């Protein structure tokens, strides 16, 4: 009986000990969380007090916030340089033309930390360089012949909705027409692409193929051909914005083979390396 009571007591005690441990763990974790929340609250408070002039990130950004952020941005710029807008209004001489996708997750100037006046930009769905697109051709002509830009970058990105639309062919409406050149690229490279089992990975590979093709389309325009004849021309690049990591991945344009088949002039490297 005594042994039984001892056993019972020890079981009772060990159960209680386990409960006490659980409860104390809960108390500790509750207070730990409370402490974390407390310091997090303090951090937010101090962040708000000391860095309230920072432009709010694009989360739940309502329309009024856009105008408030504009006011904050003006203040930031004037704090850096009181003549900022006076200088900005004088004119532009950007070194770069970038042709990118319209996707809101590809903030072209932000991801290379470029300032106003540094990048001339054209955007459309799936960063197409269509030789009949008067909008793009006007941008290209102006930037090459008047701004004398030094680099043209076509920038595509992974997880591109335009590329997926071209592959799936489920979109109804104008977008289907717009991305039809990508659909043609898909069939042109189907032998390679069909080896990739995962659909997302396959679309990302098609984004790479697409950005290279569009950069070559730039080279094929009469505007670039005129520039090549004049002896002063920009360097052409194809980039992919890796949306999963934020990194820019340069694609190989294989310029030597483009020189061999006559698309790029023989002195291409000589000019672009000395000019840029
Ligand atoms: Zn896109």
C-alpha cells in the first residue's frame, strides 16, 4: 500500500512536474513573445519617429498614399540637394535605354538603384521588340539618334505572366495577339523546352530565350543599322531579372556569331569597348 502510494505520488508528482514544465514553458513563451512584441513595438515607434520621411513600401497602398509619398519623395530629394529639381528640369542625358516587361514586380530603376534622368525606358508585356511597333521604334530612334545612349538593355524576368500566356494560349483578347511572337518562339525551341518537365521552369527558360531574341531584334532595326554605318553605336544587352532572388542574370548574346553572320559590324567590340 505504501509502495502503491509512493508510486501513485511519484506518478502524480511526475505528472504535475510535466504540467508545471508545460505551464512554465507557456508562461515563458508568452512573456518571450510579449517581450518580442514590446521591443518590436518600440522599434516600429522609433522607426516611425526617426524615419517617417521614408517612402512607404508598396503594401496596401491606397490612392491618397500615392500623393503623400510624392510629398515625402520631394522632401527627400530636397534634403539631399536643394537644387535637385532645378537640375532635373534642365534636360536629360541618360546612358541607358531599357526595354522591359510592364509587370509591376520589375521596378527597373529601383533594382539597379538608378536615379531620375539615368535610364530611358520603354515597357510592354513580355518585353517585346516588334519591328512594326511605332511606339518602341520612336523610343529607340530618339534614344540612339538624339540622346546617344551607350547601352541598350532588354530586360525580361522569370515568372512572367506574358510568357505563360503565350505558352498556355488561354488568354482571350489582345494580349494573345501581342505575345504571339513568344508563342512562335516556344514552338521554335520546343525540342529543348519539352525536356523540361516543370512548367514554371520551362517558362523561365522561355523568358531567357525571349529576351535574347528581342535583343537581336533591336540589332535588326533600321535604326541600329544606321547607327552601325555612322560608326557610333550602343552596346546591346539581354538581361533576366530573377524575381525569386532579385538578381540580374546576364544572357549570352553570342556576339561573335552575330558578327560572323553580318548582323553586327566587324568593329562592334572595338567601338563599344572604346565608347562605353
Ligand atoms: Zn512579364
